[in-house]
């Protein structure tokens, strides 16, 4: 397993999110790799992590999901992978005390590279489907909670996320289209310490 810290657009290395590349074994029959190992994962992230829920989504090209996060008492860390297709996966730092607060990192997760993005508690998360369709699997460290769930606007100019949309408009859920921008989220106190 190879682990890499990601760099924000500002050039700063962001503490928290990690890009994990599994060791793959392949031959003419296909491939094999270990997609989850609790003890190795905890060694990599440096703390115990208990995943309580697995989620699976399928999206067509141009679907943008996010940016989602959950506040206390049910915050969620997410371990995301894309076993079918290709996505751009994005994490936004929502920790007020962080040097990279309000900055983002991204990784292209694909069926070919089998990479996983660890999005810890304190980050907003979203992805854009780049292939004709994509399936996304992710483990969460907290249960989904309607009362704790929040969204951040995907196209907030203060975030300036470089979504590779070209000239197309993304397909959004209504809650994502209506999500507040970072300034409103800060004013409402809906960020992390």
C-alpha cells in the first residue's frame, strides 16, 4: 500500500485527507488486491477508526454529488473508492483551526487505479462523474443523520474548485443546488473547530 498526502491549490500540504493506492497483483486471469484492512488503515491514519456504514452509489456522466458533511454528534469520516468508471473526488477543509481552512484537494479515482481517498471528519466531500457512468463505494465512520447533515455549495467562488466540466452544467440534487456558500456556513457556525 502506498499513501500520499495531497496538496491544496495554494501549494500547502493538507493535513488529514490521504490518497491510498493498494498493492495490486495481476496476470492474464485478472487482478487481486486487498481493498480494506483495518489494522493497516489505522496505522496509516494514526488513530483507531470504526466504520459503521457502507454506501454505494451509481451516477451517470456529469452528476455532481456534494459537497456534504455532518456535524456533531454524528460526524462522518469517509473512505471513498470508485470500482466502476471514473470520478473526480474532492475534499474541502472545514476546520476553522486549520491552516488550510476553506481550501480543497482532489483525486481522480478510477476502476483502473483502484485508489481510495480518506476524507476525515472536518471535511466537506463531493464528486463529479467523469465516465459514462460510475459506481462509488464509501465507508463512513458515523451513521447518516438528517439532523447533522449539511451541504456546501459546489460552485462557491471563494472555494474555486476546478471541476472539469468543460461547457456542461452538472446534474445536481436539489439540496446541492440550494446549498449555502462557505461565508453563510461560517456565519451559521456550521463548521468544525
